């Protein structure tokens, strides 16, 4: 779900969590938690105008088994 949120935010330059939540049809609380988690790990950045940006075109993950 967070990957989908990143994709949506990359395509739609929205400035508020309320607008993002409405766009992805999820609750404000859930989107707020996801945005905070994505900010904490650096996959999302907060702008000076209080908007958000996804600074990557591609994210590659590696999982050790």
C-alpha cells in the first residue's frame, strides 16, 4: 500500500494529507501514518511550502532470505 501511495504522490503534486487521502480513497489517519513512515525512512521529503515530494523515479529493494 505504501508503494501505491508513493506512486500516487509522484504523479499528483498534492500539498496536504487530506487531499492525498481523498485522492487514494483512504482514511486521513492511515495516510498520515504512511506519510510519516515514508518521511522517516527518506522515501518522501517535505517541501518548504508544506507539500511533499517523492525524490525517486525508481526504488529497488533487496531482501535476504
